[in-house]
């Protein structure tokens, strides 16, 4: 039954999203694991798309309508929690990359010049 498959895929989507959120909030961040989970989530979404095209929600029994609505609401809530965590991590990575770039420039100048130019360290 296509509805059963849709609800199973929806459940997988929610489970993967929860796992992503847990990994993002973990003390030890594993970018490889998060990437793997994001790819899995994308694959499940791709599998859900054709299933939803063939389902007319108005003809479903109320219990299935409620179940599907609740599942998609839960997924949206999880997605809304995941996105700020990803933004926070990306922002932190940008700051770290910028800092590393400034240090590298300062080290390069220090090694080339007899009188070290450390102006890159104090630049914003």
C-alpha cells in the first residue's frame, strides 16, 4: 500500500533529522557523519516525492490524513531547529578560516622580511 510506504518514509525522514540535530549539538562534532546523514535525508526526500504525487489527501481516511500532517509538521519543526545549528557551525568555521588565513599571512611576511611585519595580526 502506497500510504504505508509514505508513512514509513516519513518516519525515516524524521528519525534521520533527529539524528542530524543530535550530531549538530554533540560535544564532538563529526562533519563526515553529518554529511552522510544529510545525504540520507536527501535520498529519502527524493523517494517521498513520487509517492506524494500519487496520493490525493482528500480521499484518505482521516486517521491517515492526521498521521501524515503530524509527521510533516514534526519534520518542519526539526528542520527549523537544524538550520540555525548549521548556520552557527558555518559561522564558526568562517571565523576560524579567517583567523588561520591572517596568521598564515603574518608568518609568510615574518619569514620573508628582515624586519617582521605583524600588521596582519592586528587587522580586523
